[in-house]
């Protein structure tokens, strides 16, 4: 067992991946070596998600695995960080006595020092005043060619189903110059694509009195060597004509629109405390198609929100029959206290939620397959991600319209040797579900 080896287990969303890379940076600065997703170092750090029940269960399972490894003598110390302890600090401290340190969503830069001096079972979960540790150099988790850039944390929207404001606090944006400096450093290390993330990307800078997203993007566009800038989590009612014009004219900001609609029934949108109406959503989609020559549209929706009737659900089906999206993520409502929706009347029975999920998923799969078929016989520049883990003769690559991890890949069979992180021209020959098949040209 290597005393200077840290095992880090990132769980949850890309924002957690960034935090995990910062945790790794703190340990690297203190002289440790880092491994990912395995429990073989002396210390295991589990960076948890605590947003919805499935994510909570995954985090709890990882903690229990680490505890068993500790009892077996395979590891010495356990650190649990992130959203789960931020939300359930007292319960976790009482339940998991074998954990050496609980830390929430703050103070990642101090973990190596805290681990040395704190006694077992210590909880240092503070109020969620999230501050990005600018002084830390990130240690890449998934490689250097495509990296996530977290431009803000927390959220001030107060959607009634969401506990993010409880876990992360209000919106807190990073400084533009700090973000530009970080991206320059990552491009110097090989990044060709950056994927911008936040709880609400469109509101970047609003906590300082004005929207600063376009000035930030203008600064990022000037970075030599940076090829693609992808934006994620675009709150629909915050998308402006000015923003669409900027994206349409940009050579680096991709025509990729990740717009979490959550629902299309006016009644449910009001209960969710979402801004805008169904008509506003439809007008926005039509405006994007009119302003952007060939946009790629992605969204997520919640099925089974309290009070959702058959009529509300039918409006979702009708919407996706009429407005074609390239990717549709369908999620069941998760009842999470203390979010206001958790105490609303009309909680939908789980069987009904499951039935509606299956119905909408069937439609979504058809819509997405039809959208993928539109790419056949077209040629795109694609970033080579490596090989298929189950078949190393198959190269996987991504064109500009497929975001990492969530949108699928182009699968290229019998292509010979090609270097990960390089770009190649690929002609799409087939669509298999939401994935594509192609060949180098």
C-alpha cells in the first residue's frame, strides 16, 4: 500500500468531475500520486452527488465499498466530500463511523492538511458559500483534449423540485480573467475543446449585476489553439436574441443548444416555478431554427411532477411530436426535501411515473433515431476519443454536435491506428440508435 497514493472516486455530474480534478490538484501539490476510480491507495476520496435518490444511492454504495475495503485492510483512510455530506452531514457522521473526514462543497484545497490533523469521523461541512480554488492546478480525469470549465456554482432560480440552492447556495460566478487564464493553461496542455458548465450558464455574472456570458465567450474565442467551445445548461427563458446572434456569428462557439425544458405544460411549469410558458418555449425553438443554420438541440424533461395529469403528460408527447430534438433526456420526478415540491399535494404514484417514463422514452428514442439518420452520408471533422472499451478495433470519435459522455459517438470499424486527441474527417454511413457509424475519408 502506497502511503503517498490517493484514490479518487468522482460521482455525479461534470461539475463534480471538475471538483474531483481540483481535489487531485491539491493532493498533487502535497506530493501525492493520483489514481482514479480504484480503491488501492492508502486514502480513498469519494466525491459524492446528493441531488436525487439514484445519485444518493450510488454515493452511499461507494462509501460502503470503501468502508469494507478499510475493514479488510486494503485502505487506511476514507474522505467523503461533495453534495451528499453538504446535504446530510449529521446523518452521515452518525451512520458511517469508519469515515475519517466529511467535507462538503468547499475547502477542497485544504483536504491533504485536514486529513493529517483531524481525528476520525470529523465533519467540516460549512455553509455552501462555494468558492473556486483558483490557485490549484487541475489533474485531468478523462484526458486533456476535451475539458469541462466550471464558470459558476450555485443557483438563484429556485425551481420548486430542486435542492441545489440548499446544497450549493445562490449563484456565484467566477471572474472572467480567471476563467480565461485557466482555459489558456488547459489549451497549452492539449485541450482542443472546452465544455462550459454551471448550474445556470446563461446567468453568468448576474450576481455581479449584469450578464457577462458574451464578454467571457469573446475572451475565450481569442485563445489560439482552442477549437470548440460548447455551452451546457442554457435556461430557456434566459436565452436572448443577442446571445443567438453571437453564437450564430462565432467560429468557435458551437451551434449546440442544451436547453433543459423540464416540461411543456403551462400548469406544471408554474408549479415547478419555471420562468416562461409553453408558447415561450415554442417561440424560442422556432427562433433558434430561424437564426442558426443547423443547430443541434438537446433537452431534459421531468415526468411525474406532483399534480401532473394525463392531459399535462399528453402535452409533452404532442410537443416532441411537433418539435424535433436531437437528444431528449427523460427523468422521473424525485421527491427531495426540503424542495417545495416535496410537500405538494398530488404526488404521482410510482407506477404511473414509470408508465409515463416508458411511453415518453419510446417516443424520444424514435425522435432521436430519426434525427441521427439525418447525418448519414454527410462528412464531419471529428475528435478521436480512443477505442471502444469492449472492442479495441473500433475507434470512437465525436463531431462538433455530440457532447462528451451524454450524446453518443461515431463508431469507426477497421480504421487502423489513429491517435487519441487528434481530429479526422469522418463520413457518416449509418445510425444505430442514437450512435452513428462512420469511416475516415
